[in-house]
C-alpha cells in the first residue's frame, strides 16, 4: 500500500495531498534561495581578496573563521528543529544568514578585517542551521510523497547558485561595491524565505509515522528518548559511512564554490567576471545532473550512480588542476560539476530511509557533510598559498576515493521512500 493510499482517518486525502504539494514547493523555494545567497557571496570572494589586499592564506583563514560558526551550530540543529520546528528554524537562521553577510560586506567596504570575520561567523551559524533544517524538512516531504525527490530539491539549490552567480558576475562587471550588491540581493531573498516557510509541514507529536500524516521527522521521536536516539545515530556504522560519502561530495562542491573563481582568475590570468562565469558553468553542470539524476537513480540504483559520479569528479578535478589551457580546464569544470551533483542529496535520502530515525540520522550526516563543505575549502586556501589554487584543488581527490570505498552503505533500506518497486541496489 502506498503512502497516498493509506491516509489517516483524521486527515482527508485531498487535504493531506494539498499540504504536501504546498510544502514541496516551499522546500524548493527555500533550497533555491539558500543557494542564491551563498553564490552571491561566493562570486564576490575575488573582490574580498583585492579590496582588503589579502594573500591566499589570509583569505583561507578568514573563510575558516566564518566556518567555525556553522561547525559549532550544526550538532545542535536536531534539538533546535525539535524545539522550533523546521519552518521557524529556517526563518530565524535565514535572518542570521542575511545579517551576517551584510556585516561582513560592511567590513569589506570599511576595511575592518575583524568586522568581516565576525560577520562571516554569524553567516556561518545561519547557513549551517538553515541548510540542515531544510534538509530535514525535505526528508519529511520525500517520505510523504513516497518517492525519491531529494536530488531535485538540491537542484533547486543549484538553480539558486546559478542565479546568484549570474547576479554576482553582473555586479562585479558593473563595479558595484560588495555591500550595495548584497544589500539588495539578500533583502529580496530573505523576504522570499519568510514567505515560503509558512507552507512547511506542521509539526506534530506522533511516536511514529502514519501514512499520510504531516508530522515532521523532527517530531516523531518521543520526548523521553530524543536525546538517546540522537546520540545513538553517531554510533551507527551505516550512518557514519553515509556521512563519509556526503563529506566527499560536500568538499567537492564546496571547494568549487569558494575557489574555482579565484583559480581561473589567477591560474589563467582572467578577469573577475570570467571567474564568476566559470563558477556559473560549474553550478550549471551540477544542476543539470541533479535534474536528470532521479531517472538515473530509478534505472541504475543509488550505488551505481554514486560510483559514476565519483569517477567523473576525479577525472574533472585532474583536468582542471593540470590542464595547460582554459578550454580544456572548462571541460574539467563540467565533469567536476556533474560528478559533485548527487552525493549530497542521495546521502540525505539514504539517511532518511527509516522515517522513525530520519531526524537523528539526517542531523548526523548533515553535520559531517556541512563541516566538510564549510571548513574544508578554507583549509585548501592554506595549501593554495604554497602550491597555487588549481594544484591545491587536486587534494579533493583523496576524500572522493575514500567515499568511493564505502558507497555500498547508501543502498536503500526496506523503509526507503518509494516502496519496493523503486528500490535498487548495485
């Protein structure tokens, strides 16, 4: 029996369907706006470097300081979502995301490095918590729909990054200050976030999931056992191996977000606008794969598709890092983007296969993945100071190989969304 065939007596089928459809659209919007904010900032990192006359090592350290906020906040996301609900969590930390970036932009304009670092730390807290909360909500919607849809939510994130990269490139070409650019773009984005979260699934107090219910995964574990369940997820081998898969994918994606623009600007002596456009090429390739990925997953299964993505990532990184000319490096960027596309969303789906434990497991996998996404790229900046941006990016191949070795952990459980007819193993 499918989820839609087994509605509860308390909730009419048509009402539940409308609620899930509205929540799906809202989650798409929130993912897209999250990517939009991040890409607007990422596209202006070359301006940060030049306006403050920073070295590669100093840029890396500054980004690392900003990432500390997310790293400290992520382990608490599960408890925050349980207390506030996914919608309120996204709203509150969406505000923190916006305010943090505006403070950082003000620091760039005024030349105060401490202000930039403080703003980026607040931005990190907002980004990490918002990201994890929207993934928990996405897992809830996926379970209610009864089919895999997480890659398309992450495609919405990629669409947002494409739009943000385009706006960032236009702002750089027009020589707008970082503050003026971000003030307009992020204010409009925040208004969209606050509107969208109104349609998130309402939280309930069920001890399990009934078909058709709109209870969020963050609320399905009884209060007396939430802490024990959350801690226990950190001891599950399968959950930790999925975390490694997501770690590799997050580092592969996050490093491109932070460094591909600078790598092109410095490595091939190009303008900031060209660097931003190459970043846009990366996210376009990634978005395309996320849109097509659900069909590949249905046809070939999670493990086989993730193996293909890992190989494409390795080949793309090698081409970009070693290519003697920009056109050949652009081929590498495309392969890199395609390879980075599915690891994170499929890992989130794998973590939420069992809806009763979805909140705890998604929290663990999110913490591992976003720590790599946020902390890994700044550390690469320190390496770039020694060997250059393009060669430093080759270090990402090591975690990709590790993730490749544990991909079997992503094979669907019997409780995976979509039922037996949609479950595959390699």
